C-alpha cells in the first residue's frame, strides 16, 4: 500500500497514542478500592477521583479528537508555496 493512500500520517498515530496514554492515566487515577457491605471507605470521594481524574480523561479524549482531525501540511504543498513566494519576490525585483 502506498503511503499516500493512508488516512493518517506518522504524526497522527503519535498524537493518538499520547492521547490514549493520557486517558489511561486518568482512568488509573480514578481506580482504587471501593466500599463493601462490611466496610465504608471514604477515599471514594477524594478530590483525585472525583475532580482531577475526570478532567485528565477529558483532556485525553479532546487530544485524541484533535489527533484524528489534524492534517499535517504536505511537503509538496510547502515546496509549491515556497516556489510561489520566490516567483512573487522575483516579480517585485523586476518591477523596480
């Protein structure tokens, strides 16, 4: 398969992997022992589990969406834009 036929580039895969790692970190921070019928554990209401971890998960999900939508500038477009810029610079010099 040709590289041009792939939906994602190398940068997209790296960004998705980083986003997934952030989401997994958030879920890990939310995990922990819970209360049972015999014993009540007040740690289930800690700030880390209720406040910080969901925000970290949300940031991870938003970064995954960004990674999916991110479209890097192609090399051909960059070279074409440089050529157009060079041509316009040459035409300015000719007019002087």
